[in-house]
C-alpha cells in the first residue's frame, strides 16, 4: 500500500543515446575529456602551423638558390593563404568542440534545476497533499555522474514525500487508533525494514501506560517492564532515548546486554501520547548500523505525520466514550444501548438463542439522598454498579438506564437462567454493607425479568415487560425478583 510509486521516464533521444558514455563520466571526468580534447586540438594546430613555417623556409631557400622570380613568390602566397584558411577552420572547430562539451553539462544542470523548481512549485501549490501533484514522471536520470546522483537523491526525496502523503491520506480514513497503529507497523516493517518494535500508549488521565502494538508478537517479554508512564524515560523527558550512545540508559529495559533500543516519544502540543520503541541487535558493521539509523530517522518522519491524526482519533474516541458511558459508574448509558443494540438483536436471532432482560432498581434510594446527601447516594450507585458488573459474564451488558435503574442483558441465556442470575444479584446486594464516611448502610434491590424473543419479538417491548415486572416486585414488597407474565400487561403501547 505504501510502496514507492513507479518513476516512468520518456525514452532517450538519439542525441542523448550518442552522448550517453560521456554523461556517465563524473564531472571531473568530463572536465578532463574537454581539457584533453582542447589540448589535442591546439597541439594539432601548432603542428600544422609549425609544418607550414618549415615549408615556407624551405621554399624561400630554394628561391634564393635558384634565383626564381615572381611566379614562385605567387605560389608561396597561395600556399600561405590555404594554410591560414585551414588553420582558421581548425581554430573554429576547436572553439565549437570546447563550446559543445562545456554546454552539455551546463544544459543538464539548468534542466535539472528547472525540474526541481517545478516539483517544488507543485508541492507549494498542492495544499499539503502531495499525492496528486507528484503522481507524474520523476526527473530523468541520464548517467552515473554527480549530477545524476543529485537527480536520484531528488527523485528519492520526492518519492518519500509522496509515500508519506499517501500514508497520511490512508490513516485519515481509519476509524480508530488501533487501525492507525496497524498501518504504522506495516510501514515500519515493510517499507523501512524495521523488524522489531513496540508502540506504547499513555492514558488520557493518570499515570498508566499500555502496550498497544508489538512486532513480532512474541517480543513482549524482551521489552520494557513498565508499571507507570513516568518510569519510561522517553515519556518522562519528551526526548529521544538511545542506548547506542548510552548503554543501560533505561533501568526498566531488561535486554540491555543483548539489544539496543531507540525510543521516540509521540509528542503533540507538549503532551506525550505514547512512545515508539525500536529494538536492534548490536551491530559491528558500520554500514548496516548507518542503514538502520537512516530507517529510524525516516520512521520519525512518518510519526510526525501520524501524530496529529492519532491525536484527533483519540480525542474523538474519548468524546464518544463520554457520550456513551455514565461518568459516575463507568457503565454504558442508554444512548449507547440505543445506538448499538441492533447488531446484538441480529446475533440473537441468527443463533436462535434467548436474551435475558433484567430491569433493576434500588429500593428506597431517595431516602439515601434525603438523609445522607448526594455524595453518599453517588457512592452507593457506583458500588451497586460494581456488584452488578461482577455478577454477570464479560459477554453480558450492564447499562445505567436512568437514575437508580440499571438494565442487564444476558447474552445466550438458557431457559430459567435469567431468574437465577437475578436472584443471585439480589442476594449479593442484600448482604452487602455500603460503607463510606463513617456511614454503613444495608440496601436491597428489586428486579423484573423478561426474555427476548421468548416473551416478544420486539426488543424494546421486552425491556418494557421487564420494567412492568419490576413495578410488580415493588408492589409486592420490594427486595424480590419477578418474572414477567402476559397477565401483567394489557396495554398495546410500549
């Protein structure tokens, strides 16, 4: 997904193919060729002129010896004119050769700068997204000299920018931070060749830090033993921590003698969201160590693009949690139930099982608030929520339905099992002592029970039936469990 794009190039022209061996020379090699060519031409010109002067002397000597007249002198003048003409042409040829050989590298350099300028202008006008404006051709590479090396570096930079832009566009469409971590891990392992790393995530509040991602999965015993976020040096300082420069810099890292680690804090607005920890075997080969260092630096570029998106996703998740969880008890609220019940209903119908519906209400709770205050009342509600949560399985759902009412949904409930669970919860509440601030209270709970789809094919009608059974339990003296019966409900609306 994040592989570097292909770099299509136009086929080289005939002139470029003819000059290809010259382009492959280094800049100094080109200079040497031009200089050697110029010297050779000037030597040829000098030899030509020296030969002419020698010939002229011989002819003059012959004329002097023979006493020849005007015809011989005219012949010498004609030869001199021809020699001067050929010498002039030779000088012009040398000048053309030197000009062409000097012009070619300059022309290549100008074209290169023009291409680079064009790519930079594209980047400046693309509004922060380089995916589209860099999707065309890369700058052509014509040889192996220093100029071609510079072109390759520029092309590599442009491809890296495009790959990072594609990556950012992809993670912006992800829904959760877990998906972003998965995407980031793919880049580290597939694109950058970083095989061993861990991603730590800090809590929004408090001092907790958890392992969000580990590659490979069995690496967990070899990474840091972190109990609190402040025990991580990178998190605490907000700076990169490398054991390559300072071995055993982190006392919580258990493999200091066998592995080196490079820890990068995920810093946004002065707050550390987490830490990415890269692990390496100790390397004696300096070239390989440099490759890994460059990969780690590229990883930091990807992290810089990741952090704003990750921060936004985590903030959205936090807001979602606040909207769907009750802040006092930590349980899901009625809004969450209304937004997420349909998949559960479909699952129950597909498996042809029953959903136990328990509506629970603490008896005489208003007296607690009136006699002891709302702080004690809040404590009792939070304690009751914990009892309810501990009384059911992880696959079941406990919801604060409103006030002192709690709704429990028992997934895949067998016939009669809902009554057993409800009575067990009632007994736990009855024997529990609610202690706070020197106050000790005994409270009871009433529970109404129905089953879906056993009692009704409509889920919310099943909730209403459990509520009707709850009120019957209140009428019959409280501290009891009542199973809904059709005779209890004569209404048509729920």
